[in-house]
């Protein structure tokens, strides 16, 4: 057994980890799908649980020696049930995309139709974007938002009546408004479709009671565990008891092999955190912080897609300010502010150089930012975007970012 410390044995990898830690500490992380996990989560993730194979489910494994693994996986399941009021939970999907694919294969036959949201209107690649393999297996049709930025329920109903989908899919990765699950369910019932929500982005807000919860209403709900939910990278599927067997069989052995139990343990730890009162404060603050950005960017004359935000993110068209999403992302990166370029609804530009950027508040909220700091952050972003070709100003903002973040250390224990 190699008993050396990482620093000693593999300094190259250690150096890169140290540089990445420094980047996270000294920058403003505003990609809405990113967050910072706690030390107990990191501890479970880096534990010896990574050594164990455990195909199957608690109490029904194909390998011996799973008695403690069973305890861990069952705790993760029970905590998820409590948080979301779920009837059945599978905590084994390796992330959000595998979770969604496992659901499609559990509920549908090849060739059947799924009605999901168009990517440029806030949907996700796995909801039927033509570049994904799943579009070769299932027939995806895609609805959009209306001119006011709401999900166009009339259009969704018309499409459902026309295409007779087996599954109607909601839940988005760049959509910033609340979702009316009851109305979607009514449409699904009218056409005899099953309902699925992918709550990856907003699961933490739902867990805290800060957004509508589709779990008691919908047939199946998937989520990643590492976004607003603030766990390690992973995915879970929640469903009605009547779909439990199909979902479990689809995840394993249908799609995956051995689950990553170190990940599942870390997820259980994050779920314990989500059940603490502090988590509600965090979720409320995420939304309050996003509202500050909404007000500030409206004031600066940016065009906010969907007319603003009810959750943790904003999608912003930057072209009226004379730059593209890529230019905005590049200039902000130079100043230590990490966002991602993003398509806006019916974007006339290309995915690799779209018209917008997507900004979120979860990671900054985790590090302790409140309204006062978000005002400063919005001003910094405005300064960068209006001076995106001026390297001197970008460097100036980088220093301001470093000063601000130094007041909110993330992982002093790891320094
Ligand atoms: N990559 C995730 C996001 O940023 O929204 C979704 O898969």
C-alpha cells in the first residue's frame, strides 16, 4: 500500500488541486449549478467507502460484505423521503443525465413520445436536444415559453393534444420562474400522459420550502444532488410507489453497475444538512440575493429573460450592451467572476457564442454573501461588461473581487 501523502507522491496533482482551491477562494463563483460542499460532505466523499462494490439495493445485494453499505444507502433514502415527501427514492444514479435516461427507459418503449422544454428556453440537453443519443431512441417534441417569459401552457396543451406524449417533462436548467405543477398535471391527465419533473437546479429551494414541490403530485422527479441542494455530485430519482420496481430495475441492472457508495454517503450527509433549520435560511437568502441582481441589472438596462427571477438564477441578454455571451464570460473570467455563456430563448446566435449569460447566487450565498455584498457584485459585473476590452479595468475589478472574497473564506481548514 502506498502510504505517502498526496503532496509527496503526486505533487503535480496536488499543485493543481491547490490552484483550484485558490481559484474557488479568490473568485466569485456565479455559475448557478455550482456550490461549495461542507467539510463533513467532503470527508464522506473521500472515505474508504469508495473501495466497496454493492450492486443491488439495501438488503438485496449481489455481493457480500454490504451490511454497513446498506445502512448508509438506507439513511440516504430515508432522508430524501423526509425532505421531499417522496414515496420511493433511488439514490444510485451517478448524476442527473443518467437519472433522466434511467427514467425514460423505465417508463417508455423506444419510439414513444416525450414532451419537454426547448433548450434555448431553459430546458436541458437530456430533455431531447438533437445532439443527445436519447433522441435516436425516443421521440422528443419541445414546448417553449411565451413572450412574457412564462411557460406557454396553452401551447403546451395544444402540443400534448396533437402529439399524445407518454410523458410530459418539466424542470429546467436556465429557467428562472416558478413552475405551476398542478396545471401541467391537469394537461397530462387530459391526454393520459405520465408526469416527470427534473428539479436539479431548484432542489435545494424546494427542500427548504422556498419553491413548489412537485414530488407529492408528479409520477417521477429527478434531481442532481450538487446544485442548490449542496451535496456531492450525484443524482436521485423519486417516484410514486407504483413505479418503484421499474425505476430501480432501470437504474440497476438496466443502466448502471456498482453504485458509488462514498458518494451516496456524502449525499446522506448533505441531506442531514438540508434537514437543519440553517438550510432554510440559506435557501431564503439565495432568492433574496437573486432579487438584488434582478433589481440592479434591470436598473442598468439589461434585458432579463423570463422578465426576472423567482429562484436562484438569472438569464441575461448582453447583446444590447454591444457584446456577446462569450465576450461577457471571457471578460468576467479575467476579473475573477465565473459565469457561463448561455443561449437565450430562440437565440439567433450559435450555442458556442450565444447572446446571453447565466448567473446564479447559490455558491455566493453559501460563502456568506447577503444583499449588501450582492449590490457590490452587481456593480462589479456592470463595470466589467461596460469595459470588457479594457484590461486595466478588468485587473482593477479582479483586485476588488479578491478583497471582497478574502472577507468570506471558504475552506480555511484546507489552506
Ligand atoms: N451542467 C448543468 C448546469 O449547469 O445547469 C446541467 O447539467
